[in-house]
């Protein structure tokens, strides 16, 4: 696999860093999750639990190993530094300054292993007036302007069901930065420190919205090109409780849909902002159930798909054919400290030293 032979130390907790290192593990990297003895990553104990461990933790920590090290004690820090000697990447998610106070900041890490790539994932970045401020995904999305755009035109902002800042800004984008840094190490032999801000990431994902607003276009909650402004790109309620997504942006797709609905008079209304044109489509979709519309529209090449509930996703023919759920369930999420002895023996610690560290609560 592409990252076979790359060792990653993951000191992070909760979602962002874990998602980042999951992506690296899926590419073949050896990911060692470094956790606090006794408690470990908080997500381990977040309900629902399966066999005493969080199903949420298991979902994003597959194919990793777990060691427990007390980084607040000097002997524990020495163990981590010995691991750093063997590592290619270190990912951490502490607030700015915490690693320095532990004696494990970038200067120490870089001096110890000049080829190391260190990625610090934080809410607001390493500098700026909010650098030390606590926060979660909802806060980062609020600051970025994304939360304010989500929801109905006349209603309040609505939290997204996917943690975009956590997963995008704190997981995917740091993973990409790490891959780029590893290429740089191969070329120049010098590691680097990556300052990954989840708020920065969320802002960057709004590039098109800021560009449109800067050019004078109206961009507000519930009133955007791809958020319900036009009849050709929105969600329609069906008879009963189902919904149907219509994304017929291109004229050929909208034309095909209108012909299928036997409403050719709507073809010229594709980008209408008139409430009557929206109402016309709403009335049409309300005449049939979602499944009835699926039977009618499934063979139509017009970018229209049913809105599925979670329990329906796995059985969708495309999802099943791609084996997405099967692949995501491959691999084992480690128990707390499951691989401590194995990993420490790998860096030269003998049984006597390991037993001593354990007896002192250091691992």
C-alpha cells in the first residue's frame, strides 16, 4: 500500500485527529495511538458501547495500535521521544502551547528527529486572538460563516448533521498536508510542522460562497444558488413522509425532468425565483410517494434521487455494489493499551523496564 513503512504517532483525542490518522492507516501507514493510562481517548467511552467500547471510537480507529504513556511525567516523555526516533509523523490536537509546556514542542521534536512531520490540529490555529480558545465543530462553523448559511430563509441557523470543520478542516485537509510534507521529506530530508486550523479549513470550504458574495451576488441563509433558490436545485416533499432531491442544473437535465413530469411549460422556469414556480413543483411531487417517484424517475438521466434515511443507505444498489460498509468494517479498533508491551519492546525496552514503568503508572 502507498504508506506501508510509514509510522504515525497519534496523540489526538475525539474526532478530527482520529479521522486524519484513519485515512493514513487506510493507505497502509502504521498508526500508533498514544493515550493516557487508565482513561485514554474520551471517545472510547462515548455511547453507544459495543463490548464495553464506543461504536463511534471503533468506527474511526480501525487498523491502529494503542499504547498508554503518561506524558506528564519525565519517564513517560522519554518513552515518547524514543518512539519519535522511529516515527515519520506525529499528530496532536492539544491547544497551542501545551506540547511546549510538556517539553514536547516542535523544537524538541525536530531536534530529536529532523525528518519528522508534526501536525498540530487545533480549532483556531497556533496564533491569533482565538488561538487558546476552547471550541467544537459548531463554533468553528459559526465563526467561518458556514453555520449562518445553513437553514431555511426565515428560520434560525441549523447545525449540519456532518461535522464539516472537524472532518474536513481537522481530518481530511491535515491528511493531505501530511502527505505533501512526506513527499517534501523524501526530496529534501527535512521535516516540517503543520499548523492545521479547523476554522481555517471551514472558511476554505466556503471559497465559492465568498467569491459569489464578493462579486455582488446575494448569498444568505436559504437563498443561495445551491440551497433552494431555484426550482431545479432543491428538495421536494413527497406524498407521505418522503423527500426527493432534484439537482437538474444543466438545461438538458431540467428539460428531461419537465418532459417526464408532463410540464414542458416549466422548462423556461429553470432558474426562476418566483414562488409560484416553486409551488408548481411542490404540488407535483406531493402527488406521489417517494418510492412512486423513484419508480418513475430512476431510469431518467436528470440528476434526481430519493432522500434516504440512514437505515436505507446500506441496501442502496450503488452503495452495496461499492462495498462501502464492508470495507469500512475491515480492521480492528484497539483496546486501551492493547499494544503497549509490543511497541515498547520494539524500541528496545526490556521486560524489567516495562514492568517498572507500569508499576509507577507511567504506561
